[in-house]
């Protein structure tokens, strides 16, 4: 390509520990999050999630790939065979029990000291193109959320929104956040 993509600083450094929060994001091995997470060079991999499995054992495939528990050449079908094969099922459960640790907040709260959160807002100026894209996304988000209804109801918690509507709003906001963080990261590299 004429302009090869820049390599992310995340993959230029070999990290001591890569801790993936909300690790259920890597359960789909084709998701961009999963692919990027597996590219990060590291000595140790940790994953934190409140929901390691939402539909079944297959949800652990991407997580186990990220953690390096199964080889990257393993296919979803071969992973499924591990727990569907009656001869291997108990070995699979034993492996899973050794890898996954369940903690409740009350059992570890005296061990975890969380520092006060700080918030730093960095204002960036958009180029005309960036502003146009942002405005389009914002308009689309406003149309989808029915702001007039929300304002008429004092910006309630959205209890009348359907799951599909909430999902769409979350998707749009995630896209907007990713896009804005990409721009700010790009701007920081140019400085």
C-alpha cells in the first residue's frame, strides 16, 4: 500500500503482564478486540470478567486463546471436541477449574486498595472532516434515542427503551468513543 498503516505502540513493546478487562469481549475470535488482544506481546496474560460464559463452554474458546492455554492453531471445532468428548470432559473441567478463579467483592475488598479516581479532560479540535463525521454520528444518535421523549420524561433511566434500542445506543456510543479516541491518539502522535 502507498501509506502502510502505523503499528500500534501496544504491539511494539513486550509487556510483562497484559490484563484484559471485560474479557468476554474476546470470546468471539473474529472480533477486532480479540484479534488485537492476541497481537499484544506479553510474558503473562490475565483476564477479568464477570461473565466468562454467557451461552456455554464455547464462549471460553477466545478467552483461552488470549490466555495462551490452547495453541493458536486450535480450531473452534477442536475446542468443542474437548468438552463434548466424554473421555475428555472431566479433564476439560479440571483445566477450566485451574484457570478460572471466582471472587466475590466481599471476599477480596480488604485486599484491593483502589486509588481515588482522577479525571483529566483533554479538549481537541476537529478538522472539518472530523467535525462533519462527528456531527453525522451525533445526529444519527439523537434520531435513534428520541431526545424529545427523554426530555419530556426528565431523562429517565430508559426503562421504556427496548433491549434492541439500548443495544443500538450502546453500539453508537462505543463507535463514537472509539472514533474520538482514535483521533486523539492520532493527534498525539503528530505532536
